[in-house]
C-alpha cells in the first residue's frame, strides 16, 4: 500500500536540489509552462516531470515520486496549486479531478 502523506508533509520532504530537472526549462523561478488538463493513468507518464499541479475538484492525488515510489496527497482542497515533482499522476487512488500540470 502506498505511503499516504498530507500536502504539507510532501512539500516538506521535497529536496530543493531536484526541482530543476525539466529539459529546456530556464530555472525553477521561471514561469511555469502549462500542459492543460490531464487524465490520471497507472501506465502512462506525463509529457514532462511536472513541478506544480492545479487541483480543480477536491480529493486525493496519488502519484509516483521521482525515485519511482508511489505516494498520495490526502484531502487536497478544491482550486489549489500544489508544488509536486512527479512524472505520473496515478488513476488508482486519485479522487481529485480537473487536474492541470505545469512544468
């Protein structure tokens, strides 16, 4: 079973040195590029590793960490930006919807 963390715990655990690994991105402080809405998938990676997600409808967000382990943000409120480094938002365990990714 995946480890479940609150959004605050996940943000606190993020190492700052891994935040700038998107090819071609000028830097972590540069404006985000948005890919638009995504469909969570247990098998398909995102186009790029995202650095932020928009959660339009409240719920849980399950995802893969950069090291390949899975985790879940529990109870993400609606209409929230969440700093999150992942290459996959998982369908299994994700109840939030209207998710948009930025990189």
